């Protein structure tokens, strides 16, 4: 199989979907499949892609921004057609639905099937540059961009959704269920591991003995529910808990206004000395390992929640909103970590029940990792994607 993938920016710094695609491509390459990468912006994963890809091509853009970019759009299609040959086994994979207009044009020009990865619910908000829609001109521009991906999606032969919840969201918007396969995300369990020496790891982070650590890992964005987490943390402190909150991540599109509002909230609540904003952390494994609980307080229909899998693989239990695809991860005994989205009292109560697990249920961390080994391994994800793609290739060939 020859897989041509479209990735806006091959990076590990933006979010989970870029890491998922990289893991899949590398895994498929190791199984003997041919991978070609088309991207628009250089990222920190590019050098690693170059080690296993047969072709790596940079183009200008995947979206037409009227009225100046039509020629560049066509030139990019021509460039790819000239440099990447196709065979009867070739498939085009777009890693986000917003790029399917370009992907559909490319697939038609090469006469190969188009597959789209669904990492997000449909019609998830689009930001242009660093700001939301503020003018009539911007409104029409966004409408034109939205028309592009809606047109592109009509050419998709197969979708891959990261959760059953995400699939249902797309089916409700009129997309056929029989064309949407579900493949849960998986992670490299050799990277996300339990700490060899928990006490020493804590000392490396200068965490005081007997302090409980709550962590958040992800982008700083209102839909992630960070206000709920900070307010719940305030309730814990007010009740006498010796606790520290570590928030790792950067604001969306480098907009620091939201982070400043969160920092101001901690000041207003008088808990600023107990909350640390760490910025982007490349080694999240270390943070999970020193934490007693990781929290994902999302308010939106979180498609999957990769942070949950990463943390539990490190032996750290998770408390998360009962929304989106999250309940598909926190199953069985781990359902006790679910709380009502936006309800800081419920979150505080749930944290209070779990945060002392090292004394009350010392085997919980081990069971967290075993759950990940069974359900969300990297091989399991790659197996699922490989089967979907081979099935689509077989039907296209026949």
C-alpha cells in the first residue's frame, strides 16, 4: 500500500492529532507500506518523517484564501503530481477535514481514493489568523473556507473517527455511518511508563513531601474548562487539602489573553501561590509521573482525550468530564473518575475521592497502566488503521 498523507504541520507541539498521524505513518512504514508526506509548514517531526518517507514535499497551502492564492493552489497540485508517482495501491489520507478541498482535488487528479481522519467534531470553530471573526470581510472569508471543506468532504470515500462519540456527531450531520470507521487512539507505551523511583522524581520537581499534585496537560483554551478546574482546586484548598496544581500548555494561536485571565482568577481566589503555569512541556511523561491525579475538565465534545491514555499509562489516574469520547476510555472501575462538565463542586468531590489513592489503594496505578496496555496500545491503533485502509483499497481496486 502507498499512503500519501496531508499534514498541515508535522509537529508534536500543536496537539494530539499530529502525533497520532506520525505514529501511524511510522508504524505502517515499519510494516512495509510506502509513505509520502505533503505538508505546508515545517515542524519538529519533519526530520523524523524524512527517515521513513519515500517522498516529503512542502507546498504553499491546503486552503484557497481569495482572491490571490488560486494559482498557487493549482501549482501545488501540479508539483505533487510531478514528484509523487501513484500505483494501483495508492491512497490519499487527509489528517483533518478542513484540508479536504485540496485533498479532493489531488485525489481526483491522481484518480485514487480519499480517506479523511476525523479528530474533531463537525463544524468545529475556525479561527483566521489570531482572531475570531470580527468583520463582514472576515465573515465572508470564513464562509468561503467553510464551503471549501464542505465541498471537499463530499469526495471522501472513507472516514476514520477517533471515537464512537465523534462518529455519532458526524452521522447526526448527515454523513453515512457505513463510511465512518472508529479507531481509538493508541500511544507508545515504552515512552509513557510508571516512574522507577517516585520519591526521587518528586525531588527533581522540588515537590514537598506529603503534597498532593493535580496536573493539567493540554492547550489553554476556554473549551477545555480550565476555570472549572481552578475553582474546584480552590474548594479543595479551602477544605484543608495540601495540594498543588500544575498547568502545562500554551494558549491557542499564541493568544496570551486567556492565560492571563486564568492567572487573574487564581489571584482573585487567593490561590496563586499554589498554581503553576508551566507553558509547553516536551517531556509530559515526567509531569504525569509526579502527579497524583491528571484532570481533563473539557466543556466541549472532546473527541478522544489522548492525555487520559498518556497519564494512565504512567500509572496516574485521571478525573475527566463525562463528555464526548472520554467515557469510552474511562470504562469499568475508572468510571468513578468522571464528573459533570462545568461543575466545580462535582469535580472537587471526585478529586477528593481519588487523590489519596497511593495510601488508600496502592495498586490503582498498576491497574491504570494495565487498562491502557489492553485497550490503547500503539499496535492496536496501527492495526485498526491498516485494516480500514486495506479494506478501502480493496474495494477501490475491485
